[in-house]
């Protein structure tokens, strides 16, 4: 078990995904300072109850460790950070520190084994490739081999599709890449043109 600071958000971060944040609350400035000093990360968890600002929110138990990659000043003078999702975790207990920062005692979920995308999910790789052509970003330039990896395709589609955060959270919590791909296949009819 490890103790990590948590950053509850109205967002789900997947392994390999990128997150940009605007930091203005003292507790999160402390979090960024602590992470940059120690080289450690912080947990990103979907908010189950509460809001991003103000009183500490109730985070989902499963989240993703975020590693800070870059700091920058925003036009309004606030601190901006860019972070990357790495390992997933399950928080067994949480506590709120005096400064309002939530900490969690976490166990790490196993990395999903590299699995070649089965042919029956090939359509998902094609849809992902077309989505990335439209939205651009770093994953649009990904090596072709990434589109053959079941976890990578599942995580990238899960972060791009216009679905409710609760559904994204379900996909994050799954530890079987094929189960995640099944869920993604089942939701595809929602996005077909009428």
C-alpha cells in the first residue's frame, strides 16, 4: 500500500492519456510543489460527490497516477500543468489533510498484458484512427503498432468517445482489455448516423 495525494476531477484519466490542469487552490499548489520536489505523481479520480473547487470532493476508488510533464504560466497568471496518466490504482481508504488535500492509501492494479487486437475488434481501431485524424493531438502521430494493441485502442477510444463520465469510469476500472473492447463495441450503435 502507498499513500498518494488525490486530485478529484470531473474527468477520467487513462494510462497513456494526457491531462492539462489550471491550478489555483492552495491545496493543489501544495500538491504540485510536493510532486515536483519529490518526483512523485498524484492520483486523478472521478468525483462521485462534490465539486472540483471548494470543499473536498468524494473521489472514486479507482483512478490513475498522473506524472507532471510540464509547468507553464497561463494568460490569467495562474499555474498550468500538463500531466500523463501512468498506473491505475484502487484506494482502500482516504483522508483529508488540514489543508483540504485528499490523500488515499492505494494498491496498484496490474498492468494489462500486451495483447494483439483480435480481428473482431478491428473496426474499433479504424474508428479510432479516423477520430484521431479529426481531433489531432499526440496520439494522431502514434506508431502504427499502437493500433494493434488491445489496451491502447481501448484506452484511447474510451477517452475520446462522447460518453458520460460514469461510463468512462467503468472502462477505467476494467482489468481485461477484451472486456473493455466489448463494452466499446456495444456502445458504437449510439454514434451511427440516423
